[in-house]
C-alpha cells in the first residue's frame, strides 16, 4: 500500500506506508562446514588485533605469527593464540607444510613480495586491503594463484559489516530490481591518524579509507562497468592533518549513477548514510557511525527494518576469512577474490587521478595509484612485515 504526496512544486512521490517484516537474508559470516586449516599471520601491526579477535571467536586454527619486531608478535601470541609459533622471517613460516592459509596484514608496498612468495609456496592467501598499488601486479598475482592451484582473496572487511552485508544480500536477492543509484556519505573525525604513519598517505581518505566504499559500489554494480569517474579533494578549514580531509566522487554507469562523500574532519555530530535504489525497491542505512546503523528496505509491499546483529569490527574480519575458507572447501572463487577486487581498485585509482588532474577518468585506464598518493615501504618503516 502506498499514498501519493504532492509537494508545493507539483511533484509527487509514492511512499510505502505498510510495515512489513524485513526479509531474513544471510548477512552474517558463514563458516565452512568442516574445513579448519592451519593459518599463519604475517604482520602483527595494529589492525592484526581485529583479525585475531575474529579468528579466535570463530574457532580458527592460527598456528604461526610473524613480524620483524618479535616483541609485537609475542604480544599478539600472549593475547590471542598462546600456542602459536613466532617467526621474524616470513620465509620460515612459509616453509611449514602444515600451514595452508596465510593472512598477510602488512602495508601495501612491502606486501608484494610476501604475496608472491606465499602463492609460490602454494598457500591460499588473504591479503589486507588496499590490495596492490598497480593493477598489473594484481593481475599477475591472479594468474600466479591459478597456476599454483590456490585461492587469493582480499580483506575487504566492510562487505561483512552487518548493514553493508544486508544491503549486498538484498541486491543479490533481486529485492531492488535493476540498480539505478547508490549514494554513500560518511561524516566523521579521522584525525586520529595525526602523528601516525597513516598521516604520510596523501590520499588517506580516498585510498586507504575510501577503498571500502569503492569496493561496495563495485560489488553492488557487479557486471556493469563504470563509464566515467569524477572526483575532487581539498583540505578542511582549520585542519592540521597533512592529508586532505574532504573528498567527493561521482561515478557514471549506463543507466545508473553512484556518489561518495567523505568529510573526515567532523568533530561533532558524525553521520554515516547509505542509499541504494533500484527499479523495484530502495534500501537505506544510517547512523552516527560505522558500527551503529539502522537499515530499512522499501518495496511495493511496504517497508521493514531488520534487527541486525554483530558489528563491523571484528565481524567484518571474520567474514573475509570465512569466505576464503568456504571457497577453498567448496572449490570456487571467493566473492572477495583478488580478480574482483581489481575492479574496485580501478574505480579508486581513477577517482584519485581525477582529483589530481581535475578531469573525469575512465576506470581501468589509470593502471597505477598516482604517485604521491601513498608512501613507499621505506616511508612506512616496514612496520609490520
């Protein structure tokens, strides 16, 4: 049931007025039925705590932890997996025949030789995001994984944030029909990065943070290539952080559009909002932050809001590893595969190039992350190899 509401301009809109039970969709991480391989983690920096928290809660078998700084690996060992062995040389970890899956949680620049060596050792790999700095390198890794008969996935953990995951599943189930728009905005304070290695990333907002949103748009419009991307970035008034904290992106598809807005210098009243519309329905999500979201689905039958359980951190990290393990068990490509993630990176690279040049870009034509957008391995100090 719906009613037509006329506004002062003679426009009208159909608004569903009948409350309905929101569909029960499989948004939570799904563990493999029986497959519980030995897992090795390379890189015990700050984000690894989320990885290990999720793996311990899921009952996964982490048997080895590796970091150049032994003390850091031992801290993770004591907190999460006391029986895990400690390594400071990743090659020693890769020599273990019992380890089948490797989680690589280092920064992108130093990750390249680690992924290559892991695939060469015939280990299934979960790579931290952003995946690579060069599409050609990522394409080479996809081929190398296939040649060695292993799976290569990317830790796009945002896909398994409860609200994003429910939205993905609603689109997958066809509840929205054919997508015509996706608009995502985030307004928050990202100045916690001041004084950390992340402050050296010029495109911190569009690249390191924004890749989650580029990935979600790419996944929602799977099979529909983006035609053009236009983006801009600038410094917020009175900001002291080095990277520009304001950015916006417009993405054009055939018969559809998407937009991303990032305000990363908001001290008061943070908000995170997602709006996805199709020919048969609309789904929205909003809240004061990434972990507090209310989802509502609107269709011709009415509107309903699911009571979602879980939280992005650490459930998103459970989801990425769980999907890789299920893909191995079921001998299929994971939905967060490196092959698919290259499309997300193509959007991201095009947006950064557009913001740099002030002109629209075609995704896929910008093959590398524009120079200066992210620091080298030396700049980041190889902090968590």
